[in-house]
């Protein structure tokens, strides 16, 4: 039995505080939630919690939640959360706690989401529109690594003028003045996957 099931008072305290509460099973599917979380994403059909996350953090945070299920750690504290749904209004800081169940039963995970500056508006600088060609994405990854025009040209079999053309196009698209601010804005907008080096552009932002 989950803590949400066993204590209506415990659940109602989170409702009044504005904190979203979700219980995830061993697959990281939402199987229970409080009224705050249900107001953001609805109730009823079980859904993957990771699919609710912004693509830039989906893989990284999913791995950390999976560690809770496997018993490799007991708690995941104060992680910045961003959401795939720009209009949900949900986001901020996430805390996860492993919940032991009856012997022989897989663990579940209680996730608490506190709205805050990290994502309370639920909106991103760029949005979910696919902005980049595959070549743009590869050049942007190189820019974020600090590669020079000559290095990018050699790696991608382009002329230096070709590299500069693509970078100039992205500078205008992102409305930034130079390469450093281009990489910085791309990171801020969630276009790069969190926890990856070398940088990797989230494929949701690449035109297929």
C-alpha cells in the first residue's frame, strides 16, 4: 500500500501546500496522485512519468528514478524539473523517495513537485517547435564544445564558409550576438540533454 493510499490526511496536507504528489510503480508509471498533480495532468489512465518530463531531462532524471526502484539509493532531493507540456503550469523542484512495499513486491517511488522559479511558468525560451536540421544540430553541438570553424569544417566535411553560414543562421534564429550566447541560450532552452558530454541536442528539436 502506498503512503498516498494509507494516509488521506498526509495527501491533503500536500494539496493545501500546492505541492504535486505522484506515486510511481516499478515501471515509473503514475499509479496514484494527489489533487494538485491531478489538476496538472488529469487522473485515470496510467501514464509514464518520464513522458511528462521535458525531453532535455527525460533520460537523465529517468535513470535517477530507476535507481530508487532498484534500491541503489533511498532519496532524490531537489532536482530542477521541466515539463513537456508548456501549458501545464507545473515545474520547479522535484524530490523522489523510495517506498518499500510488502516482501516480494517491487518498490514504488513517491515524487513530490514543488512549483518554483525553475519552471513555475511551464514555458520555455524556444518552445517545442522543431528548429534545427540535422546538420545545424551537429554544428550546435560543436559550438557548445568550443570547436573552431576550422575544426567543425574538417569534422563535418564542409567549407569554412558553409560552417559560418549555418552558425549565422542560428544566431539570427535564436536572436543572439555570438557563439557563446548561442550555446548558452540553447542550454537554457533545454535543447541539449542534461547530464551529457559531449553535448547532445535533444532529437525532438531536429527536423526529421
